[in-house]
C-alpha cells in the first residue's frame, strides 16, 4: 500500500516538474515575443515619424505648388520656356550672322562701285585719247590727200618760169617755187598706220573698261539684291524674336536695346531653370522616399500585427499552462 502511494507521489511530482518546465518555457517565449512586439512597434513608430518628416520636407519643397501634379505642370512650362529660349538664341545667332553677311555684302558692293567709278574714269580717259588720235589721223589723212593732189601737178611746177604765166591759173608770179620742197604722199603711210594702231589699241582699252563697268554694275546690283533679301530675313527674325521675348517676360524695347539686355535675362532664366530642376529632383526623391517608406510602414504594420497575434496566442498557452499548474497538488498527505 505504501509503495503504491509512493508511485502515485512520484507521478504527480513528475507532472509537476513537467508543468513547471512548460510554464518556464511559455513564460520565456511570451517575454521574448512581447519584446519582439515592442520592437516592431518602435520600428513602426519610427517609420511613421520618418513619414511625417518626409511629408513636411515635401511640403516645403512644393512651396507655392499645391501638389506634385501642379509642380509637374509648372515644370512643363519651364521646359517650354527653355525651348523658346533656345529658339530665341538660335534666331539671334542667325540674326548676327545675317548682320555679318550684310556688312560683307555692303563692303563688296562698295568695292564694285569703286571699280565701276575707276573704270568709268579710265574709259573717259581712253575716250578723250581716242578723239584726239582720231583728230590727228583725220588731219594726217587730209595732209596725205593734199600731197597726192599736189603730186599730180609736179611736172607743171617744174616748168614754171619767172615772169611767164602759169598754164593752170595764169599768174605770172610764182613765189613758192623757189622754196617748195616736194612731199611724197607715201611718207604719210607709216604715220597713218602708227596712228591707226594707237587708235585701235585705245579703242580696245576703252572696250575693256566698258566690260569692267558692265561687270561691276551687274555685281553691284546683285550684291544689293542679296543685301536687301538678308535685311528682310533680319526684319522677320526681329519680329519673331520680339514676340518670343515678350512671352518670356522681357519688356518690349528697341531691337538693339533688346540685344543688349538679352544675355542678362537669359542668364537669370537659366539660374531659375536650374533651381527649379534641382527643386524638382528633390521633390521626386522625396516622393520616391515616401512611397518606399509607405511600403515599409505597411510591412512593419503587418509584422507588428503578426507579432501581436503570436504574442496573444502565447499568452493563451501560458494561461492554460498556469491553470494546469495550479490544479496540481502542491503537498501530499503523510
């Protein structure tokens, strides 16, 4: 009988020891899970605080923009301004090139006019020379004709005697006979040929100068036409640029004043453009960080809820173990 009681006591003691072990294990697991829950809760709280900070930073970066969509719309407008500035700068560069072209054409036209004037003076000189040579040739030809005419009466002249009448005119006085020197008509031939050559050379030089005048006049007209076309292109560019510049916020001024102020306005815009781009990059970075942090919050929330649920389950197990432990006798009759 005593032996049976001892066996029973030993069994109850073993159960008590096992219950104690289970209780200790359940308490330890519960404490660890509670710590895990608190850690998840702190992490979730940190993520939520970080989310608030990110939202505050995003609001500061948005500034006067009510939301991200409005900021993107403003950025698109900035990009349009940037394209307009590129168009303006390209047009101004073209305008400046046209100005250089016009200046070059004016210089070329002035040179062509100078060539025309110089050729005109030389042509006039050759014309005067031609008239003089022509007059000399006509005089020499007349003299040669007279010489040939006189040669026809050479025999009559040799027969004239002082005091006797001339068979042609009847005069008895012949004052030139004693001093007359016969001039051969052939002697004029060399001089006439030389004058004719000079006259032909003078005429050729005059023709050359007239050709120069024609080319210079044609070149001058062509250069003037090209200059007028480029001036029209300039005027068109000025009108287009003035319209774009007004749209970009510059005041309507005379073109030269606009050209003077344009670099400063363009520099100001580029600074604003870069600042806006940096602001947009910052906003995009914050927006991405918010999305990533929101995902982290969702994950942390899920982990927190899962840990809480597991802790609650462990609390139930612990409660059951404690109940069973309390039901076991703590003493035995003697």
